C-alpha cells in the first residue's frame, strides 16, 4: 500500500483582476493575516491606516472592496506565511518574482507596488536598489518599492508611509 502525505501551506489568496490601477505586493503573509483572511491584518501593521489616510483605498480591511471599488489588488511576493519576512529564503523570493512577473503579464496592472525593499533586493539579487521607481518591470509594468508597513519596521513612521502612498496615488491617478 502506498500512502502519500499532502502538506497544505498557510497562505492568502490573491485579490486581483484585469482592471487594477494598482497592485500591492506584500513580501509574504503573516500567520495573523492568514487567520484573519486578509493581508496586513496584524494590529501593529500600518498598511490599512496608511492607504486609507492617503486616499488610495476607501474602506478598511476589505480587499474585495479595494479591488472592486478602488481598483487596487493585493498579492504577495512569496505565498508562504511566516512569523517574520526574514524567515523567507532567497530562492523563495526568486520563485515568487517569477510568479509575480507572470501574474502582471497576464493582468497588466497600471502600476505594481512592492512593500519592502529587503525582499525585493533578495528577489533580484541586487543589494544596491533603493526605494521608489525601479529599473525592473514586472510583466512589462512599472514597479515602485515602498517601505514595508509592518510594525516591525521601525525605520519608517506612519506619517512617512502616508506621504509615500500619496506620492504613489499622484502617479496612478
């Protein structure tokens, strides 16, 4: 008798369609987000408060509303959940980049916004990259990198995130 074991990874589904003006890309989901059923769900994560205050998304913690009403999609560079993004390997980031490139080629969002420079650098094996518009495109679409909104990112304040999201809004508006 042959038995097989299937391992189910904790993750979040993509919230995407072919009418996105903006696609947000988190580095990978947290276990808290997986349990909640939507990205950036941790109470310490500043994503939702920042994008609502910046005017990009009009309803808190509702990715379906963001997609349908605000034309903002969400996915992750790496689909595997972890406690910290530092647990993700360079190979996982690179495989995620290939998946993300295919997704963007298929759906053609106006702009792709990766939230986290460290994971972006790992995916591209390019330590010199900085925040802002990137030389690399995904699926032929322009890419911008902004700070990770995680509460663990002490380098960026809520006010700075709002300012950066407002600048991004000017580009996609």
